[in-house]
């Protein structure tokens, strides 16, 4: 069943593609297994177009301080989501229905996430399922400083957390934490209430509680300016994954939250060969912090 909100997304997408406001999606997909985990590496033409726009605009490169979310393009704007966010079509989508949920007023992307942020992503996930995700800072793959969450639908080839579930403890209660033995980076999985059919208020509260606890366990604490260290989070069907980040690129591949959901998006075909050669898990490790006994959360070390 398609919700009224998603019908608006589809209508706006069709108009935006017709006018040229929305970049077309041409993708080539390669499946790579690493340590038994299934990864997808996708070359997506819209990402190359995104890079090209930065240097090929009339009059020279775009102002680096330009903020596309402060006054979003009407051709890409879906409408309000709650009192603090607006839903916008991602101009450079990795898939159909790729949405940005941007704060109406400017906040830094590395500012701590709030209940209203989680309410916005929960509104979309509760009605349409899919995966909510966040790139917390440039080192985590964010291309804009203006705080924004993102959402993609559940579909073949898209990032998700479900392929991790067989390696996680079964029967965990809400807010319980776990580490996946095959993910060699500092990270935390938390059991949450989120996904299709979950009440928005219930989901938002559960996600905020889990995120706050994960930040404490992973030492993602605000600096003197009130900003968090770089990180990624994904939420999907009852799970949240939080990963502290060290740098955006690994082996010349840009790594963002979707990469830790099993889908690496590359700018050109040559990068597919790079990922195949070194392995997806090596790419993810180089862009984060390698998991060791000492970097695991104390609460989980005590359980081992």
C-alpha cells in the first residue's frame, strides 16, 4: 500500500525528472561476498553528475557556502514533515524515492540528533518502511553542513541491516546492545522499535534513547562547540547501527552510512575493481576505527 505521502513523492519525482531538476539514475551493480557477508558495489551515474556540478557551473565552481536546504528547490520539495523538517527529493539520488529530511532552520550536521530529528525519519519509516540513515559530518560522507537525515526504500540492491541479523544475538530486548563478530570496525547495534507500522512517537523515542546510549558507549561526545565527532547511523526494521568515523575516503572510495549497510556507491567503474581487490570490509575498516577488545564498549566487554 502506498501512503499519501509517498504518492506525493512519486508525483514530484515524475515532474522533476521531466523538467530535468532530478538527475536520472543509471546504475551498474556488482555483488561481492566478504567473510560471508553479501555486499553490493554500485556505480551510479548521478554521483558523477554531483561531482561535475561542483566545477562546471556557469561562472566557475559553486560557492562552497551555498546551502541547498535553506531554501530548497521547489521542483524537488515534497513538503513539511512535522514542525522542524522539510522533505526534499535528493537531486543526486542513489535510487528511486531517495529523500532528504532537512531541518527548516540551519543546524550543523554534527550537532547532536534530537527527538524531532528522529520523529521526522520515523514518520517516513512508519508509513513506508525502508532505511533511515545519517552522515554525521564531512568525514562521515556528508556533502552539506546543514543538518539533514536521509531515507531510501527497501528494495533489491539498497543498503539495509537485515543481512547482519543472522550474526547478532537472537531475542534481544529493546535497547539491548550487540557487536557483530564479522564487522571489523568500532560499532554498536542496538535493538529499537522502528519500521513499518510502528507509531511515530514510539519509534522516535526508542531511536533517541538508543542513539544517546550508543554515543556514550562509543565515546561520541560533544566537543567544546557542542558538536559530535564524525559518525554514521542507520535504522532498519528494529535495529540501529552506529559507527564512529575517521575519514571519508578509503582507497579513493567515498564511504558513507549506506556503505555500512552493505551498499558501496562509487563514482566510476574503476573503483569497483578497487573494492573487489581489497575487499569491502577492508574499505570500511580504513574509513573507521578498527575494532579491538579495548575499543569495544565496556558494557559489552563485561559480557564476553
